[in-house]
């Protein structure tokens, strides 16, 4: 079921409860039970995985997959809600091996673990609205971070999820982070189409909250006057594709995170040229090559404390799952960057 249809379903459900004179307090209690159960599942899975790693020893940081299958804040297509299972399937696809390019083995739990998905649709079906839903996502991320040595590697989902994830990381670590954001769009509208939680507004919320010291946006090629004005307002370092050949050397030798709590990486799959990743909602020609992205990520100097991969839309992918494999490769290489 698509995000819009599911959203309509729960709205009708709440209307029926109201018509049946079910008290708002009873609805609230039911919602809280579902949320508590969801958080308990994430928390207990994270605890189990972390206990194993601590028993194995020798692990300073291990990337831990956390799926956030949310698509309803997309302004166009809502297919990213279906991405997390497709990315996982591609990660473990038999057509490739489990090694990263630098030789880390993903089937070693000291490198990569998985705590499952935040049950977004089940929570929305209970009538939980976005403000509270964003809180649930933040608390899920914090539950992972509670368990050393796990570090969250989040599978979206549309780009609206980056706001609650970055908020959780910053709050849990006790200060701002530096963010490397790869995307065709700046996603910094103040309020896109009346939705403050739109996937096109996530980085405005992040910057307003003071969760980032530096925000570097790379791969931009669909940016409006508001996007540039908002960039100036927040002091964002915006690197557009039209000047990429000039900026390449700098971007392939970044050093971030000194003096703050670390580095957060957010990769919107549409940062890539659609020749490499056609399975996205917003197709924008003239993007980065896959090797461009890997060069930027692999050469980055800094302590990567968390990351996300977002906006893969399986409903627009090729029959052979090309973009799923691209997203999986991004996850592999981010895992290599996080784990140590």
C-alpha cells in the first residue's frame, strides 16, 4: 500500500473512532502502547547485537543498519517507503561478495549489524502524526547509540528522516556535528507545500535546531532562489555540479569533524547522475558519477558517527534492480567508513 493510501486509511480509522465516541485519551493510550512496543523492539535488538560485539572484543565502532521506511513526506512519489528491504536484499545478493573496497567483511558483526526497521506504517495506522513520529525516529536512533559500539547507518525512506536522525545524533553526543550532504537538491525550503517536515525542508530544520556546525552540500543541480537564499542564511557550503570540475580536488580531500562531535553523512541517491541510479523519484541529469561519490567518501578525513542513504525508489528502478545495487554499494562503503 502506498503512503498516501495508507495515510488516508488511518485518517478514516480515527474518524470512525471519533464517531464511535472513543475518547481521545483512549486513543492516546493505544498509540503510546504501540510506540513503546516499537521502541522496545529496536532497543532490545540493539542491546543483543552490542552484547555480542562486546563479548567478541576489539571493536571501537560498528555500523548498525536501522531502516526507516517513510515515504509520505515526499512531494512527488512515495516509493522510498519500500526501499529498506530492497537495499538489504541487494547487500546480501549472491551476485557480489561481502567485502568493501578496502577489504572489510560485512558478514563480520564487528563491521556491520542490523537492528531492523522502525515500523513507520504501523505507527501511522494508529493515527500518530508527524511531530510525534519524528520523535519516535529520534528515540529509535538514540536506542541504537545507547549500545556501544553501535553507530547508526540509516536506510530511508525519503529525506525527511534525516532531520530526526541528525537531531538524535547531536542530542545524544551532546553537541553539533559536521554534515556532508550529497544530493541534487539542497532540501532547505522553510516549509515546502505547507509541510514543515517535507523531504524538501529537512536541512532547514537541522540548521534551525543548531544540530550542525558545518553543512556541505555536494552534487546540487536543481536549486531555486530560495535554496540559495536559505543556504546563505544558514552559512551552508553549497557545491553545484556546474562548478564540480573546479571543486573536485577540494571535495576529494575533505577534512571534517574537528572541534565538534564528529561527522554525519547523508547520501540522497539522486546525487548520482540517473545513468548510474535511475530508480529515484526526482530524476535530475548532470549528476555525479558513482566513482565521484566514492572518491569523496573514501578520501574524507573525520570520525563518521552516523549516516543515512535515502530517496531510493524501488518503484522506478530497472527490472534487474540496478539502483538497489547502487544503494547497497553506498551502504557497504559507508559501513567501511564508520566501522573500526
